[in-house]
C-alpha cells in the first residue's frame, strides 16, 4: 500500500540543522529535475514582483524570500515540515515508533518542488504550488508528469495506491488506475450529498492515520480498503475502469 498525499500549503521551517542532502532523498533519479525547479524558483522569488508571480499574498513575503536560499536552509523530515489540517489529523508525532516506520514506508508526498518524497526525507520549508508556472519550466504539473511516471513506476508496482491528493497535485502523476483508489469526502445534509473541502483534508488525514495504525495487514485491494474505511466511516466503493481509478466515497453526517 502507498498513500499519496499532497503537501501542505503552510510549512514549518527547521530552526537549525544541515541543509538538504540531495543524495539521500528518495527517487534520486528526480534530482536533476528538482535542481531545475529549485533554480527557477529561486530566480522568480528574487524578482521584485515575486509575490504576484507565485500567486501569494504579502503575508508570505518571508516564505518567498526563503525560496532564494533553499540550498543552504536547514532541512527537517517531511513529516515535520508539512503542517496543516491533513497532517494534523494524520498525527505522526503521536504514533508509536512502529507506526512511524510504517508511515515512512507507505506515505508518498507529491511535491511541486521535489516531485515525490517519502515522509523521512529531509527538506527545507519552501513556498510553491503545483499550479504555478515557472520560466523555462512551465506549469509544474505538466513538467513533473513524465518525470514521475518514470520515477514512481517501480515503487507503485504491485501496490494498492490510496490517492488522497487534491486535484492540483493529482494532475502531476496518474498512477495505474486498476490499482488506484481516489478518496472523496462528502457530507449528507437532509439526504442531499455535498462535496466538502476543509473537512475533506481532515478526513483524508484521519483515513491515512487509520490505515497506518490499525491492526492487521494493510489493504491490498480496493475492496479491502473499503472494508478498512468502513470500520470508522460510512463509505462506498465505486469500481473503476481500465482508464479511471476506483473511488472511495466517505460520507460524513451533516
């Protein structure tokens, strides 16, 4: 099982420590592409119109300035750097040592800067969305798609892929649909089903935690994933096709 997560918008910078060790990152074949994106990001972030070019507000000025020195910035494990609703619900810090090892093995974060990293990979905090277009790189989802298709093929082989990414990050890699389950979250208000956003992040984080901390073996098929999710939620499995992933719909009470 591999749990695919998006990064958080907000990130917690490491206070001290060594800079990123590129050779130690998972999927080292992506390093040339990572360097290309990092260089382009640094150039844009040093521009006088950097905030507008990156599509962020004035409150994130310090984050954008940090983008200009990412090779030297202190790095920390991804599970510490990424914060926010989904990661709070996942609660890595409160897991047992064995559960943390499981998370380090089974979680992949799809990143606009790094392409794909594992939870234990040490990276600096940065500010960049997959929806961004960078000079000489283009729109990042399009840039990363062929890179990730090649780099993640071996990791995905024989695995059930639990896709908890937002649509922006899902666009950067399309895993094999027959082995992939996209996680959707709805609310049921007086019999009317509605898509939720904030609670979708929270619920996807809770699902990831449940899969990593529950007893027994990890789900290996969409049907087993449905059974595991049904231990905590009202859930339904929508079968996929040869071109479309399965869908796990979690329905929250209104």
